[in-house]
């Protein structure tokens, strides 16, 4: 049976609206009528079944379209529900899309003035379309000033203004002079002044702002997901105010005794701290060390946008000035004492911030009259402190890169390589750092230093502190807040940016370069060339390094090549899961297993591959060390490689060392997400973005601002699936086009296919005769882009799309998506003739001209640790080229060439000029790790917003997903687990002491899915239509 016989005639019919991807919606809200009276079917009051939680009546909102339920742990319906205002991003986006212009008319006039050149023509004048009433009150001078200056300029010098709440406080520390100096004993030294704000005043200011107060969550809630394809509800993790940590703090507060003669509602104000030193200028030594404070009661998507101005600048930390050397004297203190003074100086500044007013508010709360006219008693609570590793150990008063480098636990450095093992997980809990024990040890060490005048680095002091990597510094957080139940070691959250992206991943990537260089130096050029050929994919992804699997395949001989590719796949999978904005219990179970696999594969990589190559530093590394140098750092000895003995090059050996805190921290992500929410809630990235505030003054120009405003206006309605321009400036006469490409296989049956596609669109009634369609003027009109969340441009590498495969027989090994390359974006003006036609008004019909990809193999399951491989079918196949309704596009996709398989036409001469196949590769990879949304589309059924996957087939796909993930790591690393068991026993003793592409038949099997069978399947799921969009 050929493809035409097995494929229904209406295969390309547009799917009904409710069968496509759904626009992201805000979490479910408390209905107004439920707030007025707690009854009816809109919500329900239940008693929690988990005995571990306090027994309180629980109020649940109704499910939204995705099956999300918001659960409040309160006997009363919350009177203040920020979710009722909808998604703050969407509100802000559409209410201020013309900002700083007040309306569309004033914006269009301003755009005409600034963007149409210095000389205006009559044609430019005719383009003006605006309402005089809208621009009559526009303040042009103020708007032009705003466009020409930086958006963060307002209050740039505010820290100098005491009326704005900023204070200037002297910083005084005790400097210990040991008995070896001329005048031993501690001395007070006023080193500098701290510019800071009161933390309590910041809280007052926050809740006095009506706009911020409206979106401030007074009561915590938990999100649960109950889709039809899962048995029961699963927990959803995201914002801090929905986390277990916030709920526990709220429950403890409500159960504690109230303040005397006070019956006001008590509210937790969740504080999230960031601090990081930054260089202000490229040239020069101007530095800044700000500390930022965010409120965990606010939506994380707004907190991470600098334009929302939710970051509160609390202080600008100082470092010890150079004048401190004059105070210490030339031979007054050694390097250990100087480092100790730097730590003391930092914590003294935090003691200034944690003043008596803050401690009073922390313990007894502060009464604030909110914007709604209701008084609440707010209790500030510090939940997280985000910083890079050098600052983490500074905050935790732990020795930098000591014998126990982790600020959370006491795992020795030589056991960090066991990350992911059951023993490592147990030790992370049993060896947690104890603040009370630390206080005792530090107190004893400080007695030796400040009372008996021992040196900071003396043997008696080191004997007390060095085994657990403590330092003799008074911790400001422990001294002030430990009696109130705060533990600074729990607050130091993981840091995906510094620990993985520029930590573990960078370390692995650099050593892979060392290995490739050791194997064959010329391969470095091949690798660079391949990276340059990878197409980009949007501005929200790491454009060139989003997927390295095709680049490294097959630069190394087998079996090393396969091991490296599997390691890169697992790393990309872990990274995608760690960056998810919304986690659930099933996805965290998957991430837990992937974390175990990362540890296994790193140990296997070290033992098998690294030992097979003698690696040296790269030429760039050698040059960088010669120019800058690394003073004081232990280096490997200089040696001369065998291949370079004839020259004079001396290079250092480079061994692969993953016994670092950053690798150890990968094991903490799952538990941190369960406790505090997803990593983007407490990542250091918002702090890094906020650094732009003092850096980017006068960096924006008017034209750039206006272009951004125009981009926000075009096709950004939340109810629009896509946008294709209405212009008819680029007509293509179909007859002439076909004559010019008469020998091109891509245009075979072009017009009959196009008319057949138009007949299959909704709204054409029962017409089946293609002769009843007339294309006005025999023209189709070309467009460059189709916009929504993805930009599809046939003239660039951003031309690939994915469509949901409509097939009710998709098994565990079946592909769920079809991929295509867009050759053109067009619209035609269609006139229908024949019976029943009232008039002959032309109707604009949009369509995509696509060339389909065909799969090379079966679906690459997760246990295979490889990407899906696709290729272009033969040009002569009937359905290699087709037309597609833009509304059927799920999203754009990232297609990467399989460099190992080479070009399809090595001579550079293609078969079809229309398809542009002269540069095609033999095979391609589908990059499932390009962004979070794409990753969850391959975890079919676990994406909350992917409603098309929320169905319960004959064999539940979710169970197959779970079994696949279980098989993924039991099938591939059974031998490694046995090795790890042997290593565990040894460690315990040590403690005591086919290529081939398929032909046309593949195209038939790939494209023979039935849309009607899918519709029948979907009809069982939904009964009502909703507004849809192919965004995530």
C-alpha cells in the first residue's frame, strides 16, 4: 500500500483549538463568591491526611485547565489573593507595552520621528496614523529623556541621601597582635564606613507600595497537579512561598503564642539574600560589593526581571582598605592574620545590618497597615543566601578549599568523588555542620588568640579548627539569630551558575579538549569548525554550547567515543532538569536517578578514559599563565611532551580532578528543590543581572529602546497562536515560479497539493473538488518570519519546526513528533466558487511550505543516552514536500548536523534549488536539551502545560516513562554499581586504614498518522474549547 492509500485525505486538517498547546495561565485563584461565603462547589475544605503536618482545615481552589490546584493551610479563605490579578508578567507586558509612551498613537509618532531617518519624505508623512487627542497631553521632553538615559538612573545616588533611609556607620574590628610582635594583644581599629539601609525599613517600604502589596502573598500555599493520566495528585515545586520551608515557618508561627493583647493576623515575610563583588569597569580597579534582598512572597518570574525593580539594595560592603597595612605595620601581622581580619571585617558589617530593630521584628514582629487598610503583624524570616563559593565559605566561616570544603557538611575532600552513591547521600545528612559545636570550638580558639595572644595560624589554634575546616571568626548570623532557630548552613543554597555551568561543565569541557589535543592536535580545529556550524536557537539558550554531542562525535576512537557521548548526554539531561522552572515529584525522581548516573559516569570517565591519555595544558592556557600568572597556587611540574622534544616547548601536565565542592554540590539539588523550590528561585543569576544597575548607565539609545517597544507590540497578544505579516509587498506569481523551476522535484504537483491543503482547512465545508478554488491573481505572498515565542525564518537556520504526530498507536518506541524544515511562509487570497457561495470575496489563507524530516531509527529513549537522529527523505517521494497550517505548529526546534556522517552532497551541488539542499547533511540530531520546554516535551506526560500529553492511553505513558528511566540506569551501569560496592568495601577498610538511512517506506510510515484517530482520542479527554497558543 502506498502512502497516498494509507494516509487519509484530510491528514493535514487543522486540529481543533482544544487539541493544541495551551497558553500558560496563572495558578488557580480563589473565586470571589467563595471568599464571601465558604460554600458551594467552587472550592472545598478538607483535612490533611499527612499526620506529620499540623492538623488544620485546608482550603483548595478549583482546578485550572492544566489540572493545577492551589491548597491553603488555613481555616479561613484568604482575603488577599495576588493570583486574582492574573499573571503579573502578562499584566505588566500589556499594560506597559508602550512605556514610556502613554499610548499607541504617541509611540507611533515618536517612532516615526526617531526611526525614519533625518530627512522626511511625503511617503513618510503618509505613513502617519494617529489620534490627535491621544498625543495632545504627551510630555515629549520627559519621554525623550527617558529613552536616552538608563532605566536604572533614578536614585542612582540615593545611597548618599539619608532622607531615603541610607545610613553611614563606622566599621570597627579587633585586630589580634600575637606575642611575637612588639606590642601583643588585640587593638580596636576603625577601618571604614558602611553605607546601608535598615532591613526593617525596607520591609515597611515594600508593603507601603500599593503595586507591590497587591502582588505580595500573605499566606503560603502549595501547588498540586491532578492530570487525568496520573493516579492521584503530585506536588509541584516552584516559588518560595509554595515551598515546604515557607509552609513550615508559617505553621510554626501560627502555633506559637501570640503577642500579648494582639489578635492581628501574623504573616511571614520571606527574605532572600544575594551578595557578590563585581568589577564596575573593564579598565581600572573600580569595584562594588552590593548585597540585595528579595522577598520570597513575590512571584519569582518578576524577581528575576531587573525591569520590575524588586531588588532591594541593602548595603554596599567594604573590604579592608590599603590604609589597614599602615595600622598593622610592616611586620605587625602575617598573612593568616590578615585573612582573619578580612573575615572579621565582613561579619562586622552583617552585625550592623542585623541590628536590634531587626532582631526585635524577627522575634516579635512589626505591625504594618497595608494598602488594603488591614493591619498585619509581619515576621521577617531569612530563608536563603545566594552567593558563589568564595563568598559562601566567607558567610559560613569555613576555610576556603579546606579539608572539608562543603559549607553544609563535613565530608572529607578525598570522599567527594563518591557523589551520587547511597553512602554519600547518608553522609551528607549524618555529617551536617553543627552550629552549636562550631560555636564551642571557635570560642576556644578565639580565647587562645585574643586572651593568650597566640597567632591565628599557630599549631594550638589549627589543632582545634583545622580537622573540620573552621576559622576563628565570629559568625554574625549565628551570634544574632541562632537562638531564634536560624541556621546559616541551611540557608546557603545551591548555585547552578557557578557550580555547574562555569564549574563542573567547564571543568569537563576543558579536560575533553586536553584529551582531544593529546590524541590528535588537529582535531581541535575540527571541533572549533563544528561549533561554528551549529545553528543558533533563540536568545534564551546557550547558543553555541547547548548541545555538544554532535561536535565530539567521533573525535576519539571507540570505546572512548561512546563513553564520552553518553557522559555528555547525561550532563545535558541533568542540566535541563536542574533549570526547570516547575518541578513535580516524578521529575525530581528522574533528576535523582540522573544525579546518580552523573556520579557513576564521572568515576568511569576518570578510571577508563583519563588514564588512557597523557594530557598537557593547552597553548592558550600556557600563554594565559605566562601573561597573568597564578601566584601562590601550586602547579604541576613543567615537562616536555614526547611529540615536541625537538622544540623548546615546556608544558605542565593536566590531570582530571573532580574532587571539588562544585561536583559534590550536585548531590544537593534535589533536596534543595524539595525544600526551597526550583533553582531559579534562589539562583545567583538575578543578582548578576542586578549588577547591571550600577554598570549600564547611559548605555541604551533611543533607537534601541523604540525597537524593543515595537517588538513587544507585534504579535504579542496572549490569544494569538502566531503572527504572519499582512503585507503583500512580495508577490510571487505561481505560474512563473513553477516554470522557472520546472525541473525541481520540490514543486511536483505544487498547485494540486496546495488546493488540496486549502480544502482540508476548517471552514471549507464539504467541498472536495479542487477546481472550486481560485487563487486570486495566481499569486502567493512571501513573508520572512512567523513570530510567537519562536521566530521561524526560512532564510536562516531558524527554519525548523515540530508538529504533534497524530497517531493512536504510538508505542514506547514510537516518535511522538514530526519535524520539518520550512521552505517558505506564504499567504494566498482564495476565492471559492461553486454551489452555495454567496459572493466571491477573497479570503486570506496562510500556509507553510515544508520539507519533512524522516527518522533514521526508532525513538531514542532515555535509557539509550543518545539523541533522535533524522534525515531528509528522497526528493522524488510524493510526500517529502507538503503544506502545513501554521496553527498546527507546536514550536520551533533545534536541529544540529551529525558532523560524523558528512554532507549529503560532498560536491556542493544539490538536487533542488527550492529546497536549498546543496548544504544539507546526511543526518541530523534533534536537540531535546535546547531549553526547558523542549526537555519536558520529551518527558511526555510530565509537562504541566503540555495538555496534549495528559491522556491515559491503553498502556499509560507515564508508567513507561518511569520504567524507562529506571531501566536507563539499571541497564547501563549495573557493572558500575558492582564496582562501587567493591569501592565502598575498600573505602570502609581504608577508613579503618548502523548508520544506514531508510528509504521511501520510512516516509510513508512517518507521515501516515491519522489526525482523525487522534481527534477521537482527544475527544475522550476534553469537552470544552479554550484559547490556545503554542508557547510553553
